[in-house]
């Protein structure tokens, strides 16, 4: 019984053990965080604490064993792909973390990821495997000294005055790319050049060990090296150059009095080597003012040389402006009495002396600028030649207002009044919206530009009650707006006066216009005016106003992004004054060297522009602060390469049958016109191994501003001839035209291609029966307001007349049709050819045969004539009774007219056909010496003895 009980107990134990092997009750356990270190040249990570996974199911087989570890990405998603964990002992759970590929401390020094252990489950197939919690692993990559120091610069330069010891002359710096402080830090520098009077500390500061003498040695050059804390030496040593300066004199060094500018160079630095020397004087503020004087160039600076109308078109201004001071002409004679002054920009400048110079705009022009919304623009300069004030305009020590524009405008059912005047340094606009009801308002501006005797551009936009003033493109708000109170109402009559205003008298000052009685006007303006225009309607945008004033030259700063800390740059609107301000001398010197001059005009106005540099220093000790004298120099803008405008593609002759000119559309004069603009500049042939100099011509895209077609000789007769122009194309392109009997002028800034199209469309038309034999025209173009002109292209127009149009004898019809064929061969009509560069360069073979036959026939006829004459003389000698006169002539009944069809159209047919009343000319007149110059010769058939010969 006991034996049976023991056997049962043992069987139960074996059953429990077998059941227990299949049960995996517990998860593996690992630490929650590990810290690891790995070297750059190794892949095994040393963890603290070591990696061990424990399982409470031990020592059971499978369930108590660790089969592996899983690596997961960290919080930032990094680390997992680069690392792996392996099991070293399944029973103890020992593991190892290693990198899959070499690690680089410089690219990433820290890595973080999570790790998780899992057991072997309930059997060899890992069924019912359990995983531990996730533990965080932080791995730091230890640096290896693999990089050597590298100097920031390969060459260091410094200059010091002689005779002094300095704590620091220059500082050299080297960097190490290693990631650890141990190997990335530069521990010390060393001067490797022996026997030099310099020393260097561990921070790279170089100082002199003895006073330097510029006479003994002006330049010291030596080499330095660097070592990191791992004792790696720099890959390449650095050179240090120290220049010893003579005894110091404070001031600007490197000033060049003359600066040359070649047009088309863009921006050039004015002071490329300029720097300020303070001789170690401590300053806390530096201010330099650069002034460029351009007041003598045009209207204050170099601008586009196109006309005011062309500039407005190029700037995109709204059309419809009315020129109040146009060039004197029969249609605009109110400016003929005003004196004009020459202007370098080719614009028309009118002078007003404050007394007798007044322009009264006619009512027909003033009516076009009515309305209470308008823009008034003008160029003005106070003072000038012949501008002494009139005696009645000075009252005590105070002068009267000087009126620039005074106008009473007629609106739909009322009158408004405005006047623009200057008084001292004040500009005022007096505006009366309704002279019959509303009270006037006065807008005042106090401006230095009004009284500085310089050219300024004014743009006044009125949209009452809003008034906007632009002076040189800058907006100015009124300093004062007030109600002028009760003043005498101006007469409700439309009138517009430039340079003065009418008095308060009710008498009509316009009765004898244009003979102005200047005594009736008050407030005469003293100064210069140009480009005075008014455009009714909406006001001009600010961008247009800026473009109209924009200077094409001025001062500028090279690169604002490189401006040092604490530096300030200010440029005035006209870019004639540039101010630099800073507190660091080195930054200030770099900034001064970036001050540039720019001129965007391809053909800049040559001449001298004075330069001035004024410097102000502030020191901590105001008593001993440096004082620098102003520096003066000049900028020379060289003469630009003149463009060559070439007109070609039109032959010297244009021959067409006369009926084509009498058609409704006429004949185009320049159908194949080509306009090319090129620049010729010198080429340096010495560098290319050639002797002498050479010129190279570059074709460039230019803008023309005018072309003129002029008939040579007598003017066009409107009853017989006219030049036709495509007016629709002109309006579409915004070009202007002056069409007179003496010339046609097309003006306006446009591209060459546009002018080519317009000129090719010009046609010449004749009235019926008005065709002559020739007419000559001359074509020329210009740009930059006539500054550069093209070659003059002369065209001779020949009208080809058929023989039917001259005479109509029936016996000439057959021969005429045989040789002329006017309807199918107009190019060879009557011996003429179409216009081409080479006239009569090819003679057809058939025509050559005809010419030879004609010449041979002529020779035979001459010989026959001589023979007949001799025979007559012999018979006359043998007969006493005398023969009849007709017996001495040959029988020429078979003769016909022979016309040479290959003669050049250069012949002047008029010499043979336009002399009416010469029908009684004898036969010998055909071959007379006076007709030897005629290119077209005609042999005339005689119908009888009494019939007279004819010339065609």
C-alpha cells in the first residue's frame, strides 16, 4: 500500500512538472534607462548598467529564457536604424548593444532609442512569447582626434605706426572640426618663423616685442601655426604681414581727387581705397557727408534727354495734358515774346523778369483745362538771368507774391479760380471753387526748395478739397490751410496767365491780346520755368510723378546687407547727398569704400561733377578731439560713344508708272527701310597680337524720338500731291506728327521697329494728270531729343510715262507695244528698272541682240545716206536746169521709229517732251550737241518733206 502511494505521488509530480514547462506566466524584466558610450572607431556600446533581462519563469526551459531584444525608435524618431541588440546568454539574459555602421561624432553626437526584451515562450517555436517594458537607451559618441586645426584665413594683414608697443596688432584664429572639447579646442599658437620681433599668446593675439622702425624694415612677414589639445598641428600654416607706417597723421588716407566714369559702367565705387586714420584716438561717433554737385547738369542732375512729352509717355502718365508754355510757332504764338535760355537737356526754358515777361494763354487753350480736378506740373528755378524785380513790386522791405500760374476756369455752370504763387520760401495755392458763392481757401507750404535758386520739379494734384504736392518726387503736406475771408471776386471770365496775375481792376486786360499791356498785371514771377503742363481729370499716381522727376545719376551705397552694426546710411531724394554715421572705425572704413556713383543713362551727359567729403568726429574728450578738413575733388563723366543711326534698304531711285502714284493709296516711299543703331568703340588689338588700333561696332536696341521726311526743292503742292501717313498707327503708338507742305515730322520716344513700320507705311500720292518726271525726298531720324542724328537718306522718285501719254500717232503704236509692254513688264518700262542697290547691272541677251541690230542698221543707213548725197552732187554738176529739191533726198518711206528700251531711267525725259511749241525744229536738231547729254534717243520717221520732226 505504501509502495503504491509513493508511485502515485511521483506520477503526480512528473505531471505537474510537465504542465509547468508549458506555462509562461511572467514577462521579462529590464532596467528602465541605460546610459551608453561608443567610440567613433568602434561599434560596441558600453552600457551602464549592463544589459541583463530577468524572467521569473526561470529556470524553466523556454519560458524562463531570453530569446532576444528589439530596438525601437526614440521620441525624435532617431537611433533605431543605426543600432541593434543581441543576446549573449539566453539563460542569464545578458545582451549587447552595437551600431550597425560607423558613427560620426561631428554629424551626430547623441543618440536615443528604446529597447525591449522578449522570452522564448512555451516552446521552440516561441508560442505565447512575452515582452518586457520598453527601456530608454542614451548613447553618446566619444570623439576621436581625427581633424587638425584650420586657420580661418590663410593670410592676415595689419598696419601699425612706428615707434610704439602694442598689446595686440592682429589676432589669428584657427578652428578644429572635432566634436569634443578635448580635441576641438585650440590649445596654443606658435610663431614658426625665427628671429622676428613678435609674440603670440594662446588666444592668437600677436604683439610686437620691440618698437618697430619703418626705415629699417617697412614690412614684416612671418608664419604661425596652431595646435589642438590633442597635439594635432594645423594642416596649413597662416601668413602674417605687418606693415609699419611712418609717424601717424590723422585724416583720410587714399583720397583720389579725380574720379573718372565711363558711361554705361553702372555703379562704380568713389573711394575704393579710402580709410580714416585717427592715430589711436578714441572716438565714439563718426559722421561723413558726401556731396555730389549736379546742379549745373540739366535741371539739377542728369535725366533722360527726351522731350517732356516723350518722358511723360515713357513714365506711363495719363494722356491729355495741355502744354501752357509750348515752343513758339504760328499755332502757339503766346510764347514768342518770352526769352528762352539754352539747356543741356535740350528742353525749352523760358525766362521771366517779373515785369514785362508775361504769357497770356488764349481762351481756346484755356477752355481745354476746365474743371476742379486737375494736375499742374512744372519745372521752376527762382532767380536767373534778367530777373530784377520791377520797382512797383517792392513795397518797403517786403516783396509781393510772385505768381507762377493765375487762372479763372469756366466749369459747366460756374467759374472757379486758382493761382500758384511763391513768396519768400513759401509756396501757396489760392483756390476758389466757385467765384460766385464759395469762399476761397489758401494752402501754404514752407519749403527750402522754393528759395534755393536750384531747379525743382513741382506736381500739384487738385481734387478739391484734397490737394497733394510733390516736390522732386517727395510728398509735402500743407503747413497751413485757412479761409482767406472776404476778398473781391474775380471777374467771371475765363482767362489763364503764366508769370503774373491780372489786377483787381474790372477793365479788360485781354482786349488787345496778344499785345499784352503789362501794366495791368501784378505779382510778376522772377525766375525760370519749363514744362508747364495742366492735365484735367484724375490726378497722377505717385509712381508716375517719381518717374517724371527721377534722376538718372546720383550717389548710392553698394550693399546694405554688409553694413556693419551701428552704421547708418541716409540718402536725400535727389541722391546728391549721402550721409554715413557709425561708432566703429573699421566698419566705417568699409562703409565709406562702398559709396558708389551710378548713372543709368547709356549716353550720360559728359562733364565735371564736383565732390566734397565732410567729416565730423566726436571723442570722449571733447577738448582734444580731432578736426578734419573737408576734402574736395571732382567726378569726370567721360564722353560716351556716340551711336551711329544708319538708314538703309532704300535705293537712290524709285521708279513707278505714273498711274500708280495717282491711285487712291499712292506708292510707298520706303517699303524696305532698315534702321540700325550701333556703337563703335576702340578695341585693344595689342593684346591680340595685332598692330595698330581697331574699332568694333556693336548693334544695340535704341529708342528713337523723331524722324523727318522732307521734299527737296519746292514744297509740296496740296492741290497736286500729298504724303499719306497711317494716323491710326500713330495714335495707337502714342506718336505725334507735324504735317506741313515743307516736311513731315513724327516725334515721340519709341523703339526702332515701331519707327520702321511707320516710315514704311508713308505713301506718296499725286492728283490725276499731275505726274512730273521726278521728285526727291530726304529722310532723317534722331534720338535723345536730337542729340544724335542719322545719315540723310535721299530718294529720287521717277514717274514713268508711256509714249501714249505723250503723243499718240497711229504709226507708233506697233513699235511702242513691241518694246514697252507697260502692263506686264513694269520693271523694265521705257528703259527704267525698279529701285535696287545696283542699277542696270544685268542686260538680258535678247535686248543685246536688238541693240546690235539697231546699231548695225544705223551704220547701214549712214553709209547709204553718204552714197545718196554724193550721187546727188554728181547729178547737180551734170545738169544745168537743176533738179528739184526732193530729188536729192532718199526714199525714207519705209523708215519707222526705233526706241531703245534698255536705256537707264536716269535720262531726263522731260528735256525731250516738255518743251511745247518747238515742233518747228529742224531734223539736225535731233543730233545737235545740245542734245548729246540725253540718254534716250529717238530716230524720227518723216511723213513728207514739209512735215517737221517731233521730240518726245
